[in-house]
């Protein structure tokens, strides 16, 4: 089995353009997840947070220590939680989501209580041979400014 320059297993080799990098190791991929400016959140089948990166902290105010092990629904505004939870659990039971190829735009609850508009994609995570996903990953970014501009246009009768 291949190893990376630090002696760890290179469990994931991805082709890239050019001769400089031939594979990305688990270490490099973990570094990407940790350092990307986008929020990356992974939740298990029950909806509890497994991974919360620095981008999620910047976007939503909670640290990883505060969110890992806590229900992901903590970032869903109260008025939307029942709908979110029903859709989440249906997706995790069926392994099907109508949003797999879509950019979603929804409000999220910041730690300090204000609402942030987020644009995000979701990806179901599977163990080989399983009929249902073991987790779901969301990659989010702040969409508040764009949402507020679009709302202002709608309210002014311009769209």
C-alpha cells in the first residue's frame, strides 16, 4: 500500500493536472476540509454533527467543540425544524434526496441568534454494500447579501 511523505497510508489517490502532485492523501484532504473558507458540516444518520470545520465556525458562530455530537438542527431556525427533521430522516432512511444536484438556499440560525441565508449542496455518504447512507455532508457559504438584494428587487416591484 502506498504511503504519504509523512509515512501514513495514502488511502485516496486522485488524479490531478500536472506533474507536481500525483496523489492526495487523507492528510491533505483533511487539511482541505479544515482550511476551506466554505462551511463543511457532516452529520450522522441521527442528525448529530460528526464534522464541523473552521468555515462553519466563521459562518455560524459555533466552534467544532460546541457542535460535534450536537444535533445539526441547532442551526435550523425554530420555525423550520419540524420540516427539516422530517426531510432529513426521510432522506437518511431511503437514501434518496431530490437535492443531490441542486444548490439549496435556506435560512440558518447563527449562534448569536441572527439569521444567515446559506447556499449549500448536500452529499450522502455510503459504506460499500449498504442500502442506506451512514452520513450526510453539507458544504455551505453565506448567501445573505445576494438574498437581501433579490428581496429588495422583489419588494420594489422589479422582479
